C-alpha cells in the first residue's frame, strides 16, 4: 500500500507541475489564482507589485505538499491487473 501511495504522489506531483508549467510559462495565465492568495498573505507587498504581476507570475515558485492515503483499496470496477499478474 505504501508503494502505491508513493507512486500516486509522484504521479500527482508530475501532473500538477505540468499544469503549472503550462499556465505559467506558455499561457501566462493565473488560472490557479495565485494573485488572490498572494494578496491575502502579503497585502502590502501586493499593493507595491500588483501592476507588475504579469512579469512576476511566470517566475513564481510553487512548493507542492502531496499526501496520498488510500483509505479503501477495494475494487470499484474491473481490475487493472491482467489475470496472470495476480
């Protein structure tokens, strides 16, 4: 179960990082509303830099905290294992 949770965490982190890269570097769109979070946490700094957010946003670093716990490992549909892998 621990190996599965670790692999799921890695996969989730990879997918989120890909989405962040697309949003920040290619689209340059704040689809995750980092500006709102920045404003709430640092209102004075936001007021000083809000006119430059388009320049700042593509370089914002994001730290992911992923904690996957498989609560109920029962099957919900077809098994993804081939019959000879069980």
